[in-house]
């Protein structure tokens, strides 16, 4: 009897963050579809847990934290990072970001502790903040059998250090199969405008300006994932992974300032406004930016004016076929190349 293939995934896990869970769940689904008989697990390693706990306590995000913790335990399987493996997949999110705003610099996410098996880069990102060039970084990256990365900045980082060409592929959130979960979901969009933004307090100030001119409108504003106060939309604070995506899907418009806010909007073909920042544009740098028009990207001080403009509520600029082609290419490239490498290619 041949031994069971052991595949381990390294990315941020157990975070109080819907985006981390989205990409981790998508990666597990992709690998389980392609290797149904393998043992596929996430490495249980959390290098910023204290900082995150303090941050969530300050935000009074206890409901969200509890809900996402249950989601992690329900949707994902874990293994200790020191356990034996045949393949280690380095997943999405900004695990290769130098001077990360939350997670400390850590060569664990470059496989520094791994002694055996294949190391495969699937779609990590450095969000435009690359680790400095060094012999150690060169040595670590040279151990990888490259498959892809998540943005152009990270591709350049790899190519400059180890002279290996890599493809930019989509975030694994696009690989989640939502069919069974959304069979009874309401597809019709109402007058709901949703906010999924880390800077939700500033967004609320802009919405107040808008409300004064739309006071006779039936539009309703709901906050998802991030809440300006504990008492804001308490019912929405219980939303788990699928609940959040379904809520985005029934929104007339999504206001976001995050990478995964844009990803959820594109997944559900929901019109959106992206509040501009260097870090979010760095994370999106690649084919994803070609899937919608630039007018959807605005400065915070322009938000109230954008909400009033009717063109933001249409989705004619959302290039669904281009996005579908990118997702199809990404899944095929990742799946075919990993299978080839695992089979000894």
C-alpha cells in the first residue's frame, strides 16, 4: 500500500479576519479537489496572537472573534508545523511582507525550519514591501519549486533574488465552492449599501454627509466585518464566512478599503467603491486591477460624492469574462504544476 501524501499549507491562520479565512478555506478546497486521498492540513502557527487579541479587545470585537474562531475550527483542519510532510504549500495573504503592520518578520513563512519535502509557492504576497536582498533570503527562496505569487511586486521580488520567472495567480478565495451554501440565498439586490472597511469610523463620517442629502432615500447602510462602535449592526457581527459573502452579494453597493473586500465584490459581481491606499493597491497589483475601471478607486474625502453618483451602482465595468479567464488560468496552472512536481517532474 502506498503511503498517504501529506500536504501542509503555510499562511496566516486562526486570525480574527474574514480575509485570512477566505483564502485559507479556498486553498484547502483547491488541494482537496486535486488530491482527494491526501492529508491536507494548515500548519497551526500564529506569530502575532497577543497583538491581535489586544487589538480586538480595543475594538470590542468579541462577537466577531468568537464567530470566526468557530468558523476556523469548522471549516479547516490543522497540524503542528513540526510534523513530517511531503509537500509544503505557501499560500496567499501577505505572509512574505517585510515589516508587516500586524505580524512580525518571520522566516517561518519561507520554510526556514522545514528539513524535507517539496516547498511550493502558490500565491503568497509581500504587498509591495519586500524583504531586503540577502544571502539568507536567496538561500531560502532557492529551495522553492515556484508555481505562482499573488501580485506583480512579489513576482519581481522573486525574480530579482533567484532569477526564476513566476506567474501571478488569483487569490484562493476564488476557489471556494459556494453552490451548496447559496442554493437558498436571495439573489436580488435591495437598497442595502454595505461597508467592509478597516477605516469604518472615517467611512461613517462620510456616510453622515451623504445621509443629509439622501434623507428621503430608502437606502440602508450596514457595516460588515469592521464596526465603528460595538453597538453598530450587532446582528451583522455574528456573520461567519458564508454569511458575510452572502451579505455582500445582496448589496446594491459595497464600500471597502481592503483587498478581500474587492475580492468578495468580484466573486459576487457586486458594484463597489474602493477607498484608495498604497497598501491595498500594492496587494491588488496584477490582473485583478484590470477587472474593473479606475473610477471605482477614490480618496476617502471623495466618498460621499461617489455614493451620490449613480454610475457606481452599475456593474457594466466589471469585466466578468476577464476575471473568469484569470481564475480558470490560475486554477489550472496551480493544479497542473503541483501534480507534476508531486509526481516527480
